[in-house]
């Protein structure tokens, strides 16, 4: 099929490449001329393992092309995916400006029957709104055509997005006509995954509900970790015992500094906002937000107690992106810790294998190094913020020798406490004081 993907950010470019790999003809669209220029050369605007080589191969094969012209894309495609951002507004509502702008542009350029697919994470009722905007623009031009608007939310995890696209756990299709259902099932015919065909409104809610539930699991474990710290209980052992219960499962049971990224914080806020608009208090999700907001504060407080204050101390942060294998620093816990360390008078050194430059731009007061050993040199404490593989495999004996003091705070609970203490560290993990 001929498919256009409007928006070449994280979701858009991954969607375009993965659909191209399914033997469809793809045209990616963006108004950012510089981004499109680089994409045409095979250069990704994001860091995502395995995606750039696939992009380059698809370009070489002629299965994927890019343009800045929505008119060209609409004329080219039978199916048009909208994959633009929906960032949070100050009140927690998603900013629908970009989705609505694209809908209007489609309405101003469409000439024939089209299927329009919302890939962006959008509030319940957006499919109806997008169709309304398209038809309004078509009416002004006296164009008559059948427009179906489908909700097909993405479930891509940054750092393993290509794998998720190739082997999805489920494909959710919110369709309002048999024609749209048949076409969308055809788009994903080559993928052996459960396909849920439902209404657009149901599909829109499935996306929000999924992310909010995962965020709830994380905040639950973080709150439980605070209690475990008080009671001298190891939260990792608790999680292991819980995870063996098939009704609970072992995913997203890790305590840490809190969740970040572009999805969980935004989607929990959006669901709370939908509740407010429906005159319903989302009390559980509000507490999820509160725990996540206060978790970095609690973490720094524990550090300060253990180290008898942080004023004048040198703190080294290892890892700055919100999770490994991504260059995304949106809502990254590390960036919430840095201002708190500075407020308490600590000197901050930091290292990340991918996002150093982004953090340098944001915090001129800290020293960002090009080498992890340089970051920990003469430090009083190390905070493991992001569990990049390189930090799990680093020479911890050498690290210890380079330090001024021996405090190691494991913000991801991924290190072995016994091994770290054997090396000579004063180790502390989140909710694992043992």
C-alpha cells in the first residue's frame, strides 16, 4: 500500500521505517526542512538502536522517501498516518495544536477517498474531531470524498522500538467502517500479533490506560521502597516474590528514582485532565503523580542523611537519559536530581554515552565529561541514574580507586550490593538498605 506518515519525530520515523519493512511504499512528511534533508541522506534525528541502518536500506531500495509537502504526500498515499507530538500543556491537557493543524492541511489538500490514522497519543474523541476538521476544509473547497479516521495507537518502547514494531504484543485498530477495518488489517497482515478491532474511542482509551497502569506499578514500587528502607527490607527480593504471581507479573516492578520520558508523565497527566473534564477525580493517578514527583526529593534526602550533608561534596552522575539506549532526556530523573544537588551546595560531575551535549546546554553549572572515569575522579559519591550496559560492565575497582570517598547510590537497583561492598563501596540502593 502507499502510506504517508506526517511527522518524523520518534514515533513518526519509527512508524515509517517499520511500515516500509512490511513492503509498503512510504512517504515521510515534515515541515522541518533541515530534518527532511538529513533523513533523505539516511541520518536519524533520534538515537534508536538498529533504526538508522534500516532507514538507509529502505532509502536505497526506494521503499521510503521524504518530503516537506503535505500536498505531495496526500496525493501519493491511500492511507495517511498522523504522528505529530501532543506535549502536555501547563494544566496537564495534551496540546492538540499539531494534530489539528495536520487535519486541516489534509482537508485543504485531499481530492479523493482517504483513510487517516491517528498514531499520536490523543484524548478520547480525537478521531471524531479530526474527521470534523477535515470535512470542514473539504466543504469549503466543495470537495466530496469518503474520509475514514482510525485510531491506531503506538506501543513503542524507546530503546527497543524497532523490536516492538517488528514483534508487537498487540495491534489496536479503532475503526468506524468495514472499509477502514479491511484496509488496516491489510497494512499489518504480515505481522503475527493479536489484532484488536474496536471503536476509535475505545482505542484512544486503551493507549492511555496502558501507560497509566504501568506508571502506577512504578509509583507503587517506589512508595513501597520507601517503607522497605525504613523497615530494613530489600525491595528487590519483595519484587521477585511478587513477580512470580502470574496475576501481577515481573515487569515494571523495579524501584528507582522515578519514571520519566515522553509518555508516562504526559499520559498520566492527560488522563487526569480527562477525568477533570468529566467531573471525576482520578485519585489513584493523582497519587501516582505525587509519588513520582517526590521520589527524587526522597532520594536526595537519603543521600544527605547518609553523607552528613551534601554541601561541598562532589557528586558524580552516571547516566543522564531517562532510560538506556535512547537520547531522550524528557522528564529524565537525572535532570530532577541535578538542581537539588546544586541547591544543597554540591559540585556535580556527569557522564552519559549519548546525551552529554543536551545536558551541557541545560546546566552550565555542572561539569559534563567525555569519559566515565573522569566523571568519578575525586568524587565523594556516585549516583547511578541510568543503567546503560557500559556502567554494569565498568571496572568498579578502578572507579573506587579514583574516588575521594566511597559512597555509591544505585538509583536503578541494578548492581550487586555484596560485590560492590566487597570492592570497598558504601553501597545504598532504593529500598534495599540491607
